[in-house]
C-alpha cells in the first residue's frame, strides 16, 4: 500500500516571488506600468484617447501611487484575479504580462501595498491590502517556517469591497505602496526614475527633440501587432523616450548628430521576427555618453525594454561598439518570450536565431563602419567640433554644447533632504508635487 503525499507549496515561495525577483528596485515601476498599459489596451487599443498612467511619489509619507484609467477589474472578478499567484488571465492574449506575479514586486519594498480597482459602469470598488511588514515577520520567524503559501496569503492579505466615490462611467486600477524603503532610497530618486522610465517604459518619443519620431512610429505601428506609445506622468510631468537629434560623445569634447535613420526588418524563413531602427550618426567617432540614456541598441517587447543597454553588446566585433549606436529592436515573433526577470528571452531556438541574425545584419556591418570611420577620424584628431542640433528643435533652442538631459544622480546615500531637493529641482511647476509639499510643511 502506498500513502499519497499531499503537495505543499511553502511560504518561502512568496519571498522568491517578491524580494527574490528583482535586483533593481526600479523594476517595480516597469511591472506596474506594464499592467497599466495592458489594461489601457483593453479599452483603447493603440492607447488612442485620454488614457494615462500617473506615478506619484510622496517622499514625506514614503508612498508611491501608480494609477491608470484602463479597464480596471470588475467587482465579480477582482477577488479571484488578485488572489491568484503564478497564473494569469492574460495567457493566450497579446498582452505583455502572463505569469501572474508582476504586481507582487512592490511587496518587497513596502510596509503595506493596496490594490484598488473599479470597472466601467459599476459603483463598487474592490480593495486588496497586503501587510508586507507582517509577511516579512513570518518569513524570518523560524517557528512559522512550516506555513504554506496559502496560509501566509490568508494571514497577510485582506480583500474588501465597497461603494466607490469615483464616477460610474470611470474605470481605474490604483497601486499604493506605503512605507517604502529601498537600498539608498533609489526608489524615490526622481532623476533616476525618469532616466529608467525613459529607457524602459513604452513612452512616446519627444517630437520636440527628435525629428524622426513620426517616421519611426509609422513604421513600427504598421508592422508590429502590439506597438503603441503610452502617456506616463511622473508627479504630474509627462515623461518621454530620451532620443534626440543630438548626442553627447564620451571623451571627444564634442557632440554628434543623427542625420538620418535606418529602418530594420529581420526575418527567419521569410517571416518577420523583429523590426527596428537605428540612428545614422554624422561623425560616428566615440561612444555616446552614458548619462544620455540612449547609447546601445535596445530590445523591446510590446515597447517595454528587455534587459538593458548592454543586451546586444555581444553582437558587435567589440562589445563597446554597441554604445556608439542609438536604436531599438522591437520583437514580433511570439516565440521570443521575455524571461520572468525580463532581462533576456527564455532559451529556445528562436532566441539563438534572433541573436545570430542581429549579429550578422546589425552588429557586424555597424562594427565595420565604426572601425572605418575611426581610421578616417584619426586624420582630424585634435579638432574639436561642435555639431549643431537640427534647426527648430528644443535642443537648438537650449543652446548647442549645453547638456540638456538630466543625468541620474550618482550612487550614494540619499538623505530625505537630498531626495526633496532633487524632486523640487525637477518638478517646480508640477501642481501635484506642490500640493504634497505644502501638505507636508503644514503637518
Ligand atoms: N493596472 C491593472 N489594471 C487592470 N488589471 C490589472 C492591473 N494590474 C494587474 N491587474 C490584474 O491582475 C493580474 C495579475 O497581475 P500581475 O502583474 O501579477 O500578473 P500579469 O500581469 O498577469 O503577469 P506578469 O507576472 O507577467 O506581469 C493581471 O493579470 C490583471 O488581470
Ligand atoms: Mg503584470
């Protein structure tokens, strides 16, 4: 006779899915934005109309709120959806998420997380609260080590529904992280967040600074199934992808400009697997300064970046050549599946084909060009050149040679005062932040 052993999933799985998932605290923003834009797609495919995601940082209350006016979740579905971990209703759709874990990212950095949502045409809102402080207490208490993930979930979460003060025709999903802490307070470093979002989130190009925005957008939306740009505001100010017609070059004492773009299409056996573009630099001498946040061709799925600026380094003759180039590759093949940390794709044959094709058709030809230009460039060593921004762009208006991209602040302990100063210096005209600031001063 055999005894059937009951399967048990222990509570440390929750630790793996929260603090174990992301090395970079800012990844939390990516996960909530991804959910927001998936939801906006449901009510407004292509993000047309008045749809946006608002991120509000309040360093006084140590809170972060991410609010979107996408579809929300119906009162009938909310408890089931928010109480499922590791499975997602998005499977089989063109939505970006599918693992059913992304929303847990904030649990690692907050004392309390609250999800609040309402669907259009309903008057009831649903709320799920996570007591993350108690969760951490349980996870570090050896006497509770035998608890199952289900038992812990029951102890640390609370679900409720009630009448909403929002209008019936409105729908929303709001994530509130309270008592937020992260290493060196990076999660509140507004310059860093802005730079991170610029490089990772599915933001619009800044047409004031980048002349090729509409040409690229047209090409990508014609060819990709799920390409769109989404409005995201940080403490009330819209954020853009950082590309511009002018790039700062490391160690050359000069700028370079993007004279044109090349549109890219990558195929396997006659079927397209990815589309993209890169900027043709006038000089192509030297790497683009890191602080610009544009060097290195980025890889995107659903317009959200996979990995970082170094993901394609190995496709070039020398890794550093990638940092000479601005550009994006947007994947189209459903076989290119982001891994759970979203720092690369899961291993399969298509991943191999993808990197091989990028090496052959992008990295190697560009490496050759960089080397050729570098040889030619030696003839003009010593001459410091100033490249002019395209006429009429915001860059030109601000003056050539002047650094116009905010550089993320250096690593280092962030005092509350320095966080405040950073936010104040960037959000002077931001109504929402002024309100937070005056409330904090009054209290
Ligand atoms: N902003 C939102 N608007 C509407 N529904 C949301 C929102 N955020 C989360 N949800 C719902 O909660 C579910 C769980 O979100 P979660 O981020 O954990 O997983 P996912 O997005 O399905 O997959 P992934 O782990 O890949 O992100 C989603 O599938 C969706 O149904
Ligand atoms: Mg998600």
